[in-house]
């Protein structure tokens, strides 16, 4: 056996376990989901082949477009706030100060909590009559003693609760990515800029921001994908309400498949979400490549 063949065999043996498990738990479920989407399929199994009718159905389904609009709204509300706040926290955590280790841990700590814990914390904080937020607003005089704000059932306030909980929960991960990138910026660049008379503001915009470009692209892509797949906090905090005004697409897919016993239609909507994420990812990678030329 030649040296190259021996190395190839070794590589195949190392890759084989991952390939087998990836095929079983990722590739095969995708193929099976596509198969289910082409049938009328209930919880008891296949009923009949319907072709592309499930895909044609959601094109005229107002609940699908409402849920997709809610999901897109969540992405638009959370991603910019998360990215800006993560960068600000990373800059603060990167400063040479005594408490920087404490602040790094404090900023990141919520990220280790489960969605259930975060959601119940939000419910407690924004609960009327007994919640911390309303009590605090009464203490500082913003609300009268007999006045209450119903955060989870009035207007756009449920959106504020879910977005605030999500940002608090997930900003630590993006902050750590930015912090790692800040550590990789050579200090000589800032020293040279200072010698040329550049202010801290100019150094930030002409050195820090350009050097963080790749990390920013990465965080943006990760946050968009994660936000489009949102489900847990909406389900636990608002149940998609009031009515269906905060129901995201994943919740609609879940309810269609498991509550309405229509797995075929739910699978079709799942593939629609997959195609949306695929298009967004390809577009983002294309923009990133153009920006790096």
C-alpha cells in the first residue's frame, strides 16, 4: 500500500463515524421531510400522495404569511439591537480595568440559561400587579399606585417583552465573539494612529470597525438564522398572542403538524423556511465576498 493510499484510508476511517451519524440524524430526516411534504400525512402515517399541493396551499394561506411576517419582524427588531449591544459590551469588557473579568462573566452568564428559565423570568418581571417592572415604575412615579401596564396583552407590548428577553439572553454569545476579535487587533495600529493625531473616535471607525468586519458578518448570519428559527420564548411568554399577533412561523408549523394532525402541510412550510434561510445565507456570503475584495 502506497503512502498516499494509507493516508487516504486513515482519513476515511476518521471521517466515517461523523459521516454515518450526520447522514442518519441530518441528511435522512431532510429527505424524509421532503417525502412527507409531498403527501397528505397525519400522525398515524401516510394517507395519500398530493404532489405539490401542500406547497401551493401555503401560498394563499394568510396564517402562513402572518406568521412569516411576525418572524421577519422579530428578526428586524432583534438582530440590529443584538449586534450593536454586543459590540458595546465587548468594548467595555476589553478595557483594562479591575472588574473586567467580572463583567465578562456577568455579560455572558444569561446565555447559559435555558429558554424556559429566561421565559419565566420575563413573565415574572412583566407580570401585572406583582411584576418587578410595574412595581419599579410605581416606585419612581411613572405609574400611579392603582395603574397597571399589561405588558403581555396590549398592543405592541408583548413584542417588547419577547425582544427584551431574547436580547438579554443571547447577547453574551455575540459579545464573546466580538471580544475575541478585539483581542486579535494588533495594538501597534492604535499606537500608530495616536502618533498621527487620531482621536479615539477616529481610531474606532477607521481601525476597530474595519478589523471586525469578518466577525460582524459571522454574527449577523448566525443571529439572522437563529432569529428566523425562534419558537421557545414566544411559545412560553405569549403563546403567539394576543390572538395570533405574535405567532412565529415555527409555532405555526408545530401547531399544524401536531395539533391539527397535518404533517404534510407542516413539512412543506418547514421547507419554505429552509429555502428562505438558504437564500439569506447565500446572499450574505455573496455580500461578504464582495466586501473583502
